[in-house]
C-alpha cells in the first residue's frame, strides 16, 4: 500500500502510521454521527493535538468546569484539572471583587473554596488586588502600581480565614 499524506504535517507516512481522528473530541461526548477522519491524520499529529489541545479544552477550561457542573463528568475529576487557564474570581462590583477561588470536589459535587492569597488595597479607588502565593513569589512580577502602601492588607489563609 502506498504512503499517505497527513493533512496537518504534510509528511508521507505508511498507512499503518495513521489512525482515526475525531473532529469533535470524544472528551466532549460520543455522538451517533460523530465526524471522523480516517487515513488523513498521522498518529504523531493526532497525538500532538490530543496532548496539546484536547487536554486544555477538556481539563482546563470553562467547558471542563461545565462538564462537571452538569454531571457529564464526576466531580472527582476536578483533581485532574490543572486550573492554570481557568481562574475563578468574585464578581465585579462585589465587596470582595477579584478574590481568587479554586474548584474542589466536596461530597461528590463541585464546589469552590478560597485560595490562599493576599489582598492589596488600591490607592485610586476602593477595592483590592488579590495575589496568590505563586504570584507573590514571582520576583519578576512587580506589585500593582496602584497598591496603597499605607493601607492594611488582607491575608487569606488555606482555610479561608482573613487577617
């Protein structure tokens, strides 16, 4: 059998180097008429897209959170979510606007908890800028320009206590 050309990398690859590519990732469900590409995507490209795109969308995005809150995935899967791209914060206009939250599994359900963080008061307006431990430890990241150095700060510990 002649080599086939991958539609992504354009390399000529023997036919056994191809597998089925699901146009809509199976992470988002299996559908009766799910579009697949057969003998069009080499295993290497298929693996690359699975590792670099599907994992991001399926495990670290609003869609991942939505799949858990709608019970398409069990709440325990929150532990597998890196939570690097999906950031939950208190709503704009709220007293604690910008406060960082983290997803957790609690009793089989998805829930949120406070992340350990420090709240820095703003000078120009009432309000706060919240920074997590890794953000504070990043020496390349300057403190916010509007940080009121004369004000008090909020220190929020791992159990949610505010000091």
